[in-house]
C-alpha cells in the first residue's frame, strides 16, 4: 500500500489531537483544515484567535470546529507553569517559566507533555532548534535512549521502493553507543512505515576490509545494536554496495542476514547521512520525507521553513501515526 494511504488507514477515525504552534501560517491552516475535514487528526492551532480567523477569512477558508488556543490568554496557563517548573527540577523558576511558556513551541510542547495533545508539528516559521529544544527539555528521550535522531523515509513511486536513512538531521558525530541507539530506533520507525527492517550500519569498510577509528566505531555500534535488539536483523560494518547489491554481498559479506537486502541504512555521522539522502533524492528520484524525530517519549516533528501545505499535511499524518506507538 502507498505510504500515506497506509498511515491514513492506521489513524482514520481516531481523531488524534495534534498541536500546531504556528497557527497564523497559511500552510499550517490549510493542512489543518484538510486533516480535520478528513477525520484524520484533531488539529489544535496556537495563536491569537482574531489573527488566525482573519487569515482564514482572507483566504476563504472555513476553520470549522478546529480548536484555537491563545497562549497569552489561556485558563489553564498557571497549571502549565507549575507543571513546567516541576518538570525542569529547579532549572527554571516560576517567573522564568511564565516567560518561556509564552513561546508557542514551549507552550505546545507542554500541551503534549500533559497529554492534552498526542503530538506536535512545528518549524514552518521557526528554526529546528526552536522546535527540538523544548522537546528535549520537557518531553525528553525515551528510557534507554541518550540522544534523539532524525530519520528520512525515502520512497520512489514507479518501482515502489521504500527505505529509511538515519541519522540525517541531529547528531553531527555520534559515538558507538549513540549509533547503536539510532540503529534500533530506526528499525522501530521503519516498522511504522510498513518496512520489515534489515538494518545496515554503513562504512567505507566491509567486515574489516579497511582500518581506522571510524571503522572501529561502526563495528562497536553494530555489536551494541545487535545486543540491544537481537530479534532485528542488524549487521555492519558494510559498504553501501555490500549492504544493497546481492552479488556484491555474496562476495564481501557471505552469510550475512542483512547484506544485499538492507532497507534501513545507518550512516556513521551526520555529514554522510545528509549527503546520502540528498543524492538519492536528486539523482535517484526518491521522495525524501522527514526528518522524523526518533527517540522522544512523545512525537514532535520539525518542518522545513521551506515547506508547503502538502509537507505539513504529510508530517502531521506521520506524527499522528507515531503517537499510536507511544
């Protein structure tokens, strides 16, 4: 089944509440209206109600019963402030919390933390740090995960190929422990998108064909990942051709349960991950969907500031589907 058709099947009729901190952005509004009308998501728009409604009216859009919340005038604001202070364990006092929660991303993140929404989508007008920082401070990483990471779903329509690449967004130079966590989290993310994960930890070396600290890191990460998730096929270190091409795998990594058939590719550091997904996107005609933030206790998704309404719509579907696994 096509990726987003599958996601819609999983969430349809569940009316999963997703908060959008950028309620006065026309791309956010258009996607929210569509999601609401299709019964896929229960959108919550943050912002000044008059401005949100006026923008919709100017574009002849009907907001319908979409909930609008003004962070500067909210009857449960003091509860949020108290909960924030408690969550921060003394790192921020009451006055600081009041100021911080005026920021729509902090406000939206607290909404998710308090289970008043199941996920958050932001980033249309904010840089990545403004979305990720509150999530790390409030929602935090899942038990057993020290760092969050960013995965890209790569799909191509004409031959129905679908892969997952990670980390492509967050960790500049992860150590072996972090790389192992990324591998396991990526396998779990892949399953959400109907990919039966076969995880390859990539390198310029295959099974000791080259030496170096970066190779050793991937070898150690592979052992740690295999120990963390023995039920998932995970192997490394593998060059990309050994991971993907059966004939090369037969020569370079005979007997591997992953080589030659990998569909989840873990890059050794951010630079190669970012380069790799963009090569596949631009030269291989793959659609790049993401980044999908992995490892958080609850889903928070970061849009590109260059996104369009369709991107917002799709990332909201992903976020809603992620919430089913929390």
